[in-house]
């Protein structure tokens, strides 16, 4: 895995300038208005696959929880809109990254970027128009860049924000969801539905193509910086524009914020990015973020991604009483 990462970074460093040229992208068939952007286009690089080479799911198929082949600690994105409850297994999303669905009458895009371990659900209605989202095959800060079928604008998955094209600056509404083990989901929602592959032979579903990524020394195709004294692939719990180390939450179990939001950790969820078989992944635990009895929009993601997109935002970590203090934006939790 680490050799592959090194080779990929070398290839990108040699070809990144050419691939960041709008004329080059237009030659790929993009009709995006590249004159409209709020970023440095040189920060976008090819992730390898072409447009929708990582194919989004546009006609999702579901089975009842009781008929699902999942079990135990396998991670799923749990989404509830009204009385409609669905689970989207990371064992499927890791191969597709986007599911365009309608849940409880609401058009949604269920997204997962493995390289950032970012699972985020969006309302895919913009200015009264329902969009279909796909994968550009591009990355920025190692995060998935999506595209829409109406204007071919490019969108940053981590932020839900248009970064290139007609929708530059537009924000998608994030919806409360959580990543949890299938057994927890099944216990709470025995009558819910679970996403299954449209063609079970299309990909090696259940396997992890990023074996040992949790332990990689550096994020795949990432050229940014991380604060001193932290590991870039440590996980954090992002709530708004602040983050709390997953290891900190794992130690204290519960953190209550000033506005009454409660972060909680418990055992029993497999990482999708450690073992070859996702169901056998290391136990990273289940996280809930709740206020007034309802799920709050949050994301359990890698530290490097949080810092790349919110460089001034605080990251709270566990500090030794007699140890040296970290430098902002990393801060001791007290």
C-alpha cells in the first residue's frame, strides 16, 4: 500500500500542472465554466479514474434488514428522513462513493470519500432543481470532487460547496446521519431497508481496496500541511467548525458542548480502511452526536482533511498533565 502511495504521488507531481489546465479538462469533454471558481485550480489533481470511472449509484436497490447479508460490526451510513430509514453499507459505498436516492420524499446524495473517511449526506436540490451527482475523477486535498448533471459544476464533497463552474460558492444542505455498526442499526430499526449492489459481481463488495490505509504514513495524493504533533490519519469528530479527537472521545466516552450537543463513543464498529475484509476491520467504535434528542450533522473523518479545509478551526486533543502544550489550532481538551 505504501509503495503504491509513493508511486502515485510521484506521478501526480510530474503531471499535476498539465492536468490543472482548463483546456486539458475541456479536452476530456467537460462543459464546465472554468472561468468561475473560488479556488486555485492547481490544487485539483487527477485521482486516476475518468469522470464517473468510480460509478455513482443512480438506481439504488434495497432489501429488508432481515434479508441483508451484513452482520456484526460492519459500518453503514444510517439515514432517517421522516419514517423512511435506510442503511448504506460502506462496503458498497467504498466502490461507488455517491448514491443518488430519494428518502422520505427528499432527493439526497449519500457520499463517502474513502481517502478522507468522510461520510456526508446532502439534499441534492439546488435552487428548486434536483441534481444528479457524479464523480469527476479529481481530488482536492485528497477529497472527492463531485460534479452535477445540470451545469457540470464541480463540488467539494467535504464542504458540500461548489468550487468550479456556475454553482461556485453554492452550498448543499447537509443532512443529519451517522456511521454505525450494522448490528446497532438493525437493533434500532428492524424494519428499515439496506442498500445492496445492483450487480454483486461488478465489484469486490465487502473487501477494502485501501488495505492498511488507517496506518499509512501520509494521506494518498495529499500535498497540504498538518499541525505539529498530530498524526494526519488520526480521526476527529467534526461538528460545525471544530473537531474533537476520536482518541480523546474514546477515552472520556462523552463530551457535552456549551449548546447542549452531546458527543458519545462506544465500542463495536469496524474501520472500513484497515483490513482486507471490511467486516474484520479494527474497532474504531460508534460515535453519536445528539442535541435535544436528535442527530446533529457531523462527520468522523481524518484530521488532515479537517485541517486542510478549515485550517484555523480548533482541534481538541487529549494532553498529558505534565507534557508540552500543542500549538494552535491543536488545543488541549479540558
